[in-house]
C-alpha cells in the first residue's frame, strides 16, 4: 500500500548537493569536514530526531480519513519484530503460562492479552485485512459517488504500481540479507548453505525470482518461507490478493450498493468454505470499507435532513428526552459490542506457538475449527476471524482512532514496511555478537535473569532497528513509491486535445 513521502528533512538529492558543496568548501576551510561529518550524523539519525534537532519548526502531522489504520499497521509491524526477537532469545515466553517452565517460574508476559505484545503470527493477518480495506477505500469512494472515469483511472494506476510497490523494496531487502550472509556479517540461520560470497550473491537473485513466482500460489496456506528473510512470505500473498480484490471491485462496480455488498459477501463466504483464508481477509477489509462509506453517507443524510416540529411545549421536551435516552442506551450497547470484538480478537491473538491444546479457551477454539481446515491450520482460521474483529472495531471506536492517530503509532506506520523487511537482517547481524555477552553477564536460567536478558536485548536491538528501518524508509521505500509514479507517468497514454 502506497505511503506518500511525509519526510520533513532533506531529500537524498538535496543531501548529495549539500555534501558536494561542503566538500568543495573543505579545500578552503579546515572546519568544513567537521560540518560535513555533522551532516552525515544528522542524516543517519531517525527522521523524528532530525525534526527535533532542526532549527525550523516541524511540520504538523497530516492525518487523512484512514490514518488510524496506518497506526494500527505500525503497531502490528512492531509486534512482528517483538515476536521474532522473543522467539529467538527467550523461547520460554512462547510457551503457555504455567507450563514447560524449565527451571524458572512463568512470566506474567505469558498471560493471555499481555502476550499479544510479542505474538507475531496474528499480526500478518491484521496486515491483510488492513490492506483489503485501504486498497478498496478509494475505488469504492468513486463508485459510491458514481465517478466511474476517476474509478477507472484509480484502479488502473493501482494495478500498474502494485508490483513495484511491493517487490522492489522486498528485493532490495532480500539482496542485502543475502550479501550480509555471504560476507559473514549476518549468521546463516535462514539458509541451508554455507557457500561463498559469490554463491550467495547468485543465489539471492534466484530467491527473488522464486518469491515473485510464489504469487501464483494464492490458495496455499503453507507455501514455505524464502531464504535469507522468512518474513517475506507475505509479499506474494499481498500481491496476488490485491489483484484478486481489484478484479472483484471492478466486476461489481456497476452494481447497486445492496447487490454489490450481497455478491461480495457470497464470494467471501465461498472463499472461506473453500479454504482461501487470505482472500477472505482482503475481501473482509473491502466490506469494512463499504461499511465506513455507508456510515458516512447516512450521517450526511441525517445532518442534511429537515427537522420537523411535531410536538410543542412540555410534550416535545419529554419526547426529546425519551428519544435521547433510547439513543444513548443504543449507542452504549453498540460501543460495548465493538469493545467485546476487540477483547475476542486480542484473546485469539494470544494463541501460543506450541502446546495450544493445553491452553484454556484456545484448546476449545482449536477443537471447533470449521471445515475444511485441519488442525495444522486451525490457528490461521481463528487469526483470520480475530483480525477482522480487531480491524472493524478500530474503525468504529473513536477513542481507539485517537490513540492510533498519535505521533508514535503514526511514525511506526510510516516505517512499518521497512521495519517488517529489515528487522530479521538486524537480528541475524546483532544477535550472534550480543547474545554471548548477555548470556555471560545476565544468563537465562532464573526468572529474573530471563526478564533482564529480554529487556537488555530490547534496549540494544530496538534503537538500531529503528535507525535501519528509518534509513530504509528514506533511501528505498519512499524512492520506490516515487519511481512507480514516475514510471507510470512515462508509460501511460497522454490525452490528445
């Protein structure tokens, strides 16, 4: 999904010009190299620190109608990092609370709801529902307003840019991971071969080719993970399901709203009963977009409608108070309903990686997984349903929107894709060097040792990962978006007068 350039600092081209200017001055002024080094240091800093150190006042945060979904995506991406970090370093935290403790008491972090902080597997399903919602929102807006020419242009542009948007940053991240393995910078936990640098240099391009080809396996729930960076398994799913979603929206674009939603729901139900869970998540996101647009249209009708005075005096006042009470009760019940959806979604997201058959509640859900899904994919079915519950509740609860629109979730939303792409590279580079030190100094044999080890690792890894993600965002992600727009502008037919 396209993230526009929201940077408030120098672009890469402007920075290069500045560097050239500074280097020319260095022949005349001995202190210019100091300034040059300071500029490099400032450039490496994350963008939010650059804005704080800048002499100019930072631009205010620009929010759009679905900005809160960017915040939700950012938090989900952060949780993916937390999950991979925790599983690799403190494997006990992945076990159910009170079981398989191995010489130390269970952590409160292992309790339901709290363990969502590092439950990475459900987050990818939240990504898919958000993608379906955001990708469908603008085309559906044009359909609702019957601007079919704008709808056609929007859909054509989205399809043209989608592969570039997803695969170009992914390929660069994958190549960096392969080169890091080949040069010995990163360990080889995600590849089965101990080949030379030249081998990994060649092999990583083969992995990129296989990654793109995996887009055709649109109905495979266990399609494996690519070498070097297993998190990239979701990229071909994003691509193939995006195109399926666009086809569905295009095919139903001329239908009335009721017919379109009805047919859309039938397709979703068929996909669920046929085992196409990823398609269900994208289509569910599109249906949530329909709900948001329908609510916006109904609220406009209420605000524009005439107010008729049918009663007068005390009778009118009593009627108004009675209606207000009924309305408040109804709103409170609806609010409780959406909160319960959040609670259910978070409980499902507390699903343990292993031994879930021994966990209260989770074992019941696993036993009652609907057909045609088997026990191996039972978690994914419930992750799908839980993700839909969480996303739709976030669209309906105003205070949740306000939280997700705050600066930290919005910043995480900006770097969510780079964070998702680069965190494994950072972990495989840092952990072989840091873990032996933490093992020697702290250890993981006791209750407090495990917690101190976990916190110390986070304090070391997280700042580095944020810096790398922010750099990747500025140097790769934003330029990829701009390149896709530029290529589209150069490739499309120009209107003739």
